[in-house]
C-alpha cells in the first residue's frame, strides 16, 4: 500500500499515511489532531545491483551527423 507524506501547517509536524491510491487525495489529520495539512511531493529511489550490469543503450541514429549539443546535432549551423 502506498505511503504519502504530509506536513501539518498548524504545528509543523511531518508524518506518513498509508492508504490505497484511490484515497490519495483525501485529507489527512496530523497525529496532534490538526486538519490543516498539505501533502508533500515524494520521490522514489530505486536501487539495486546486478552481477552482469545493465547493457549500454544503443546509439540513436542522427540525421545530420555531428554530436549532440542543444539540438541533437545536424540542425544548428
């Protein structure tokens, strides 16, 4: 079940609530009982390791040669 982070505007407490995704937008009261809370933007970090490692991405074909830069090459002069 997903966990959502909230911060209470009244007391400044930060807390988590586990709830189904369908209830993600529902209001949450802080542990102190205040109702003036805001849902925080959460980040997800996925880590792991592999003995073989991940393969390198294949190079993308370029329509004009050259190398990258701000426009991917070929269109700047």
